[in-house]
């Protein structure tokens, strides 16, 4: 074919030259030669009518079902940088703590105006930075739009343009947007607009660039649990709200040194790979685009390859690292079509397992709140406080009729057990780390810790509380309860009742005041820890039971409402003194977590040990 074309060209040229000589119209002939060259020799800038891109043309080897690299940590205790988090984001409520321990991620609101300002805050405070997949998608969509416009301009071909246009007025985009706007709550639940979503995710259909970018835009991130679903619903809504903004140059380009983690979703990386393959297929079929456009195509392809292979510790691509300073990730006033909602910035705190280590990263994100009084339920999340009948890790023992189930735990020493102790003595010791795990478990399961007055009120009601509830008590008032137990309780927002031997306590008066000021309670464990059942002298009994109460009230600055019998021993005489002294509760020992309302002065407490299995058993009434 090529040889015939060359022969025809030579013959045509010879003919024209002869005509030129004969007629003397050189100018006309040169014009005809130029016209022929443009028709048969030079590359064409239009197409013949057979241009198309098939699904096979853009197939990718990436596996969209590949497991994501990110593994949420399974938190037994709060992470080591928890104090840094509270310093930067304020105190965590009990629900914050429950959420964080359950799901390894939590949102904390802060007065920040947009995402880039939020990232600036993280930079300046040297916090580890999280870059979610959703923000990367914004960069990719903006970059693809830029490439699309360049290719359309350079093609100048009305047949090719529909394959390269990205617009929000297409029938598919319009229909899907209308469906979402009318059914936002059920759409985010995944129960409406499903046919249209299935269509835009059907990779067997003949693609266009608008089709592929719509598929990415309306693709939710994968969720790992109910709270993650709540977070991803907000991220998804942000992604749908976001217009195709042109890329804005970043300030302070990749100058920060914070540790960074890219939180990727392999399903969306797969979609981005399809878009890149599509653009490369258009370039390959047409072949006339400028070097500048080809460079953009290759840069996008390189970026997709880096993202597909990314693991923590790899060098972060500069364009992704710069995203945190790029205004394109911020919502504008025009980016609010679906939610009709107010937005605020919260910080997503996320702990992940990386290289056998728990590391915490933070990202600012938009939270959407309904403008009217009708909330979008899937955009809300609440920890259930009416959880008494929720599942327990250990099937609970049958509760005795007429009792109230609120376990009372008894601790003594919160310190590593010394070597050479008898089994009885060793049983009085709980290692601080094991104690912290037990307290963290209570918070994770959303247990409330009751004070003496709260327990008394529950007991007298004769009914189980709506919320799972325990009472944490400590006997003897040894110093390690102040140095080890008290800080852990304070950290987790829990209340403990410390039974102090008033005349020989290891916890000083100033320390008692500090503890009660931070939610702890002081109870009496007598004056000198004598066996009260062997005492008959009224003066001694008065000193041990009554005077100790008033002395501890003076030292702590708060009412003393509970008495713990030394050695757990009591008799009718001691009961008389405890009752007349005005104590609400009297604590003994026992094997049950259930107590009768009339036994408020002889309550059963169960001894807590340092292993989680026995602790869970005790919560369910299993010895």
C-alpha cells in the first residue's frame, strides 16, 4: 500500500512539473503540491470515523479485590501518644474513648476552617499525617480533566471529543445525582440508586472518560466496621460534593518532615488505573498529541503505578505529599449539591498496625450536618448507653431473683508482684499494664463506673441499670494505688473508690484531695485495720468505724460514704456501728456479682486478678 502511494506521488509530481513548464503557472502548481502533501503525506488531525475505545483496550492487571495494606490496630490500651492527642485535640469524652478503643479511630472536632488549614495545624504541631484515598482522588480527577482539555484542543475532532469530555451534564451523571439528592440517607445505606451504580461500575461496557471518572467519583471507600462506615459516608459525600477543581499550586512544597501514611483503597486505585489506561489508549490510537500532553499522560501512569505498589516507608510521590497544601481539596460554596448541609472540620485520628507497631495518624475531614431538624441518620453515630443486655464476651451466669447485677471489683496492690511470694500474697498483686488492660476493656465495652452514692441508688431501685455498670474498689490505701492505679483510672475517665486505713495510709491528705478533685472517691477501711469481730470495746469500735470516717472526710475534703471491713469480717455489732455512722455501703468479700437491695451494708465484692480471661468471667458472674 505504501509503495503504491509513493509511486502515485512521483507520477503526480512529474505531471505537475510538466504542466508548470508548459503553462507557466508555477504558483498554482506549488499550491496543489502543498495540498497533496497535506492530504497524503502529513499526519491527519481528524479521524476517519472508525475511532473507538473498548473495554479490552483498557484492561488492567491490578486486582481490585486485593487486600488493602492498612490494618486498623486492635487496641488493648490507649496508644502511647494519647497524651499528645489530648494536648492537641482536648479531653476525650467517655464515648470518644469507647469509640477509639473499639474501632481504633475517632473523630475530634476543632475550630478549623478548611482541610489545608487543618493540615497546617498538623504540620506545625509535628503530628503524624494521614492522607486518605478520597483526597488523592481529587488530585487525580483534576489532573485527568487537565489532560482531557489538552487532548480535546489538540485533536479538534468532533468525533473524538465525546470520548474525552468530562462534564456533569451527562444523562448518567444527572440521573444519578437526582437519585442521590432525593434519597441521600438510603443511598448511603446502599439500598437506592443501585441500578445506576451497577451500571457505572460495569467494566464490560464500552467506556468513555466521562463514564470512568463518574465511576470513580461515585465509588465509596471500603469500610471495616460500623464506625468506619460512618466516617466513609462523610468522605463519600465530600467526594460527591466536590467539583472538578483545577489544580492549585501548593505553598511550602513538600517542605514538612512529619511522618506520613497514605490510606489507600485498592478498588479505587484500580479505577484510577482504568482511567490512565484509557487515556493511554486514546493516545496510542490517535498518535498526534504534543510532547507536553504525552508527558502528563506518562506522569499520571507513573503515579498510578507508585500508588498501586505503595507500602508504609516508601517515598511519597511529591504531588501527593503536596496535596495537604493544595487548595483543590477544600470545599467551596458551590460544592454543596447533595447534602444541603452545614459542614465543620473534624480530625480523624486513626491507629494502624505498621511493621508490627501501632502508629497513629491524623487527617482533617469535613463532617456534614443537616441544616434542618431532620438528621441524615447514616451521617450520625452514637454509642449506645442502654447496653446492659448487649452481648457479653462470656455468656453470663443466671442472675439470682431479686438481686441487682453490678459487679464490685476489689484490688489491693497495683504493682509488679515481688518474687518469692506465696500464692495468696501474689494474688493480691496486679501488674499496672494488666490493670490498664482491664480498665481499657471496661471502657471499650462502655461500662460505667459507679460511685458509692450511685451504687446505693441503683441497689435501692431493685433493678439492673440500663447501662453496664461496675464498681472499682481498692483496699489498704497503699502508695502504688496513687502512683499507678489512680493515673490509669483518670486517663480512662473511670471512678475508683479507695478504702484508706486512716491512721496508717500510704496516700497522703494532699493526694487524697487531688484524687477526689479528679473524680475518685475515698472510703474508710478503719483506723488501724484491726479485726473488728474480735473487738468489743465501744471506744475502739467508734475509733475504727466512726472516727476514721470523719478523719478521712477532713483529709479528702469530700463525704465518705462507704466502709470496707478489714479482712472482710463483720458481725451484728460492727453492722450497728457502720449503720449509725451514716455509711451508705458496707463492703465485704464474696463470690457473686449480684447483691440484694437489703444487703447494702454487707455487699459481696469479687477479687480481681491480673489476667483478662478471669476478668471477663467475673463480669459475667463466672468464678
